[in-house]
C-alpha cells in the first residue's frame, strides 16, 4: 500500500501533483490506472481515486477499458482522454535553410507539419518578423480548429538559450530584448503562451520521446547540420546545465587552424566538422580547379546548402564524398571523447548530414570511435542515425511545449466549452 505524504501539504498541492502525474502518464503512455499514479506520487489509492473521480465528472478524462488484475475477478479501470477534445501543442524549428512548423495532439500524435524551404535564418529583426508571420499563417490555416485550443508553442532557437528564463544569449538578442525575455516578446506578438529551447536539445528530446525512452535512460544526441550541437539525456531527463547552455560541443577548441568560428573564437570543432565547414572546403577546392557536380552552381554564385552536398554524395560526386567521409571520421574522433566522459548507452546522430549514405558518413564515425575510445567504454555503445530527419526537430519542439504546459499544475486536460 502506498504511504500517504500529506502532512503539512495543502489540498491544492496534492491535487496539482496528482493532476500533473496523470498528464505526464497519459502523454507518455496514452492511458493510466489509479495504482500507477499512486505509485508515481506516493499518495494513497483513495486520495488519487478522489481526484480521478473529479476529473471524470468534469469530462477531462474518460474510461477506456476495464482490466481484470485480480484472481477474484475484480476489474481495474484504465483511463484516457479523447485527443480531439484536449489541447494541442505547436512547435517551430528554425534551420539555416528551412523553417518547419508542426502541431501535435495531447498524446503527441502529429496533426500537421508544414515545411518552408524558402526560409533563410539570419539573426535580424526581419527574420524574427518573418517567423512570427509564418506562425500566424499556420494557425490561420488550421481549418476547423480554434486558436484557443493551442495550449502553447515552443520555438527552437540555435545558440545559447536559457529555457527557464525564456532568454536567448545569441539569436534574436537585440537591444529591446536585453531586459525583456524573448518569450514575453513572442507571447505578446503571437497572443499565446510561448516557450523557447535550444534546437539540439529539442531534437534530442523529440528523438528520445519517439521511442528511445522505451529502451534507454542515457543518450547523447549529436546534431550535425549547418552547425554542430549536443543534446544530453541522463536518467531519462534532458540536461540543461546551470544556465541552460549545456551541449555546446561544436565550440570546444580542438584545432590550430586559425579559422574564425561564428562564435567569435578560432579552432572550434565546428570549423572542421559541420555543414558550414564542408561547404567552405568545397568552395575552396572548386575555386582551386577541382571538379564537382556542384561546380556550376558555385560559379553562378548560388548558395550551396547541406541538402545540395548530400544530393551530390548520392550522385557519387567524388569531392563531396571525400569531404563528408572526412567530416564523419573527425566527428567519430570527438565522439570517442564524449563516450569516455559520459559512458552513454547510445549515441544518436541527427541533423541534415545524418541523412547521408551510411557508408560515407556513419561508417567513418564508427571506425574512428573504435579507434580512439576506450574499448571497455565503447564496446556496448550503439551508434545510430535518427531517420526522421527534420521531423525530429519540429516534433521535439511540439513535445517540449507539451511538457512545459504539463509542468503547470493548472494545465487543463480538456478545452473549456
């Protein structure tokens, strides 16, 4: 029997704890039973049943099934929700060359995803205005859904983000936002509750919640696209660090190449291992006379993206294959160091470059990891690519919004009529 921890605890606090546990359980499992919530909260079956009855009467939850768990034939009720009657959650993911906007229902199933490949991420007020405009257009295009049904929106922001305070130290950090959290500015402009999170952390959370949480407790998520980031999950929880800035893997000084990184320092890992680094090397070698399928595009002065490079690899462009394999080998070298430090269960490689042919990218990573890490540390570590690509980031953003809303004990399970 669960012990009752109610001494000195107000009824409001108990109610909030029970409701929060129910929300989290439904979000992760779809349904719940009273004993599961009692076990998770430490409150008695009677106390939990009291608040479950309240929610049932209010129409916030419904009976899904009756399961026989006892030899005497007594049946236990499994409860759930009707997703169409519950809040939805939005997510926005900004990348160097695309903007993705998504919406999920209460149990995390995608309702709609919109991709904008004509977007260019620049750290300007104009780009911030454009992001807000496209979000508003997305909401307007949700036929038959009232905006009030959207309980919150999370926007993935590259760079140093403190999700607790709602501030960004690098992207969209303008004069007028120095003393006002970016989340407050966006909430006012969009007319809804807004959260922000570092893009790689959101990707890691999205990947973890998409099924890795059923297999692993400790996971490192490498986001290699235009830049290079790291999402850390320890004991099933996303690691933020003191100020929310953990995971700046790409800005560890590792090379004496005197190449200026966009962070303002030289020799960062990202200057050699990222889509930006591959593009720089590709342009240098094409301009020096080497052949490539992308040479004509470079000569016309057009922008070469990571998608262009991956496409060229698939078309067996020797120069692009060489550069992608080189990046994979270098990345594996640095991942070996992470394995020695964190001793994770699994390394997940995500981001645009993770979509490259495994023989050209994943295999060089694996070979370098085996070469440079301690065998005892790496022999049982799985290294896999995350197949959902861009969806992982935008769905992660949606799920971050859902998680943040659930953290509030007043968060509703049902839309008020």
